[in-house]
C-alpha cells in the first residue's frame, strides 16, 4: 500500500506497518542508535531500549551483515565531534576579541559611543565587538533579562540549524552540533555578557520610546539621542530588536466557546501532555517543535498539525544548509528544481512526497527559496509511524470540543474530535505563569503555533530613515543596504531586523562583520558610502563590483576577521 494524497489534499492516516517491505527497512540512523553514544558531557550513554528492539525483525546474519556499517558510522560520528570541538577552539583562538582591555566601568575617552536597542543575541554580540575595539556602548533592554526571544520560549526549545551556523560570537562554545537547547544558548550568551563587562553598560526595564537624529551639516558629525538624551549623544545606533515581537494570536470564530485552553507555542513548559488530544495550528518550525514535544511527552497519537501553507522541510545537515545558503541572491535558476527534487526523493521519501509544497487550493507551490524552510529530521518520521498527522486545511471556527476545518478540495466541513478528558485552563494569576487545572470532561489541547508579530519600529525617526522618492517606507526593512544598514543613513545598523523569508542564519559571523563595518565608517569617513550609493544597491542599480566600491583594502583584515590592532583606549576615567 503506497502513501499518496488524494486531490482533496487529505493526508493518509495509516501505521508504518502498512508500508511495503522496501519502505519499512531500518534507516541508517536507526542502525546507529543501537550502539552506545557519547553525549555532550563526554559520557558514554547506552542506546534507547526501543532502538535495541528495533532490529528484532532482522535475523542474526542480517545484524552481522550491517555491523561494519554501524561501527563505521559511529567512528565517523566520533571523529566529526572531535574535529568540531577542535574547530571551535581554533575559532576562539583566531577570532575572539580579547576582553581584557575592557574596563569594568564605561570609559570617558572612547573612539565612539554606540546605542544598542535590544539585549538579545544580536545586541549582546554587537556590543561585545564594539567594546573590544575601543568603542563604548549603552544597551537598552525593555525586559528584565538578556536573551531576547530565547528568554521567552519553552525550556525544551532547541536550535533547528547546525550549531556551527549559529555561532553568534567567536567566543561561543557549543557542546553538541544539533538540538542545542535554550539553556545552552542563554548560558553562552550570559558568558559573553559577563566576559565583555556589559553589566554596567545595560539598562534593563527600559523602553525606548523616541530616537532622534541630528546632523548640523552634510559633512558634520552624526548624533543619536535616546528618549530625550539622559544618556548623552551617540555616534551610531544599532537596532537589535530582531523579527520576533509579541506572540501573534488569531481571533478564530468561536474561540470564547472553547472549553479547553488555547496556548501559544512558546508557552508549553507547564502543560501536562500525557493522554491529551493535541491539535497544532501552523506549519512553521514552532508548530513542528510543539508536535514533537507533545508526542514525546505521551499525548494521544496521532497529534494533528493543521496548516494552510506548506513549508519545505530540509535535512539537518550542516553541509547541505551551507550550500543552500550560498544561492545567488534573488534569481531562480535550474539548480533550484534539482535541489527540490533531491529533497523530495531522499528526505521526504516516496511515501511522504505529498507533504512537500504542492499546488493546491488554487495556489501555486511555494519554491524552496520563497519561504523559510524547516530544518528537521524527526517530524517526517512521526508522520511515517502515525505519531503525527499532517493536514492541509482552513480553520472555520473553534467549537466547544474541537476544531472545525475545511480540507482543501473537500466541500463538506470536518470537525477534529476531542478524545481528551482533561480540560486545561489558564491560572488567573498570569504573572505566576501558566498553571494546569484538570477535571473530567471532554476537551482538546490546542496549540496556536502562528509565530510572532513584527517588532514595532515606531520609536525610530522613520521619515528621516526610510523615506524614498517612491514613498515614506521605501527603504524600511527588509530594503536595507547590505541587508543591515539603513539606506539613507549608514550610522543606523539594523542587524537581523530586516529578515523576512528564505534560508538564512540569524546568529552567525555577519553580526561581527556588520559591527566592524560601522566602526570603519566612523573611524574613516572616506570609506563611508553615500546615500545615493546605498539606495542604488538596494534598488539593484549598481553592479556587484560597484556595490562595495567604498571598501578600501587596508580595512579588509579588520572588517572580515577582526584583525588590525584596534583596541580599547586605555583610560582610568569613567563616565
């Protein structure tokens, strides 16, 4: 029996036992899981009990036949882990700025002063780079802690990408390559914050309501003022608010009638999952992560994921992710079709090709580079084994005991029934966090994984920064020079604030490169681009070699690698 999707877009519901013999053969990953492994602490851990039994269907001869392959896979895994640890050490030695030059208190004689809005991954990393090269910073954070979006997600949330592509600062050391948890990321961020002495330079519970900019003349110094100027004037501004603002919720009809509880995908830590029927609305990484957590925690299976729009699911492979990120900007080409075909064949497999983005409901299929893909290996396995079900549908309303949907291509509506006998509701004391209260009833647990709203940029002088000849927001994010600088003013750096869709990494080497590029502009005005040049780059008028014509070779080692001898100015005075 072959798994296919009918014209209605209805996903097949069946157990993995119905797969053909060729489709039910153990994968390489299942082979390797049968052997002890080395965890992130360097300790030997036994294989999972289920992985030991997964080969019971194989004869003793078959087991011995594949033994060399398993041992070779384990050897390669250990060798790669050793090389990765060595590579991280080499990166720290070559590229991590020395924090010993930084004084505990702000210096009174810096090379320049930089205001940074946001104390997340981008804000803390940028501040460390500026401080290490003689600039002073003040970080304005509206919450009471560092971490940005990572401080607000579930404790079980993990990095989707390979950790090599999320090295937000050269001094970061990750214990493992995949599934780096929230706690590890925040711990590394805290280490950077401590090592670069950012405590005395951070204002917590500070909401930036107004940023003003002034320049006496075209060649005069650029000055930024935050909330009226209590912290003085700044030579540069880094807007590090990211792309994830408040949690986004949709006002579905009947929401108030639902007898269970609707929780956002970032608020799953206090949920009692066992035995509960789970419906996840959304098709992004947060939705997939919520399904995985629910199934691992013992919810009633299959957990249902309902989405209107397909997203590509790509393998967790550092080489593949790096190659996908190297695609030339903005132009579809033949290799796109080859890449998509390969992912469908080797990652989705013959039985799950129907889950890859396809044309349905009158809409063309989304291409690989038009939306942010999901980097995941486990979700497809859950669908194969009936642990999860993938449904293409439109949400009609929320009923008292379930979700009413319209599968694409089907005229009759359908209700996803509730099998759960425990109702989950919020505690009224929200400041104490969510609390689960149970009673015997019919209910379902509904996780709304619809992501986050875009942060509000109204505190910026938008008329000065974003206006162009075609409109007031012509150069608003994502229309930024080199994807990070405001096209009208290079002294405003919006690192990672302009990301929309596509394959990319937020916490990577470009944070340091962008910060050092701004330092170069501030220290040597001859390298700074004009507004016309930056706008031309955004409009793709300037050719590739012309877009960086302002760049001078003597600055290349500093901008690209952080080399060049710029160190903090020694001073015993403090501000």
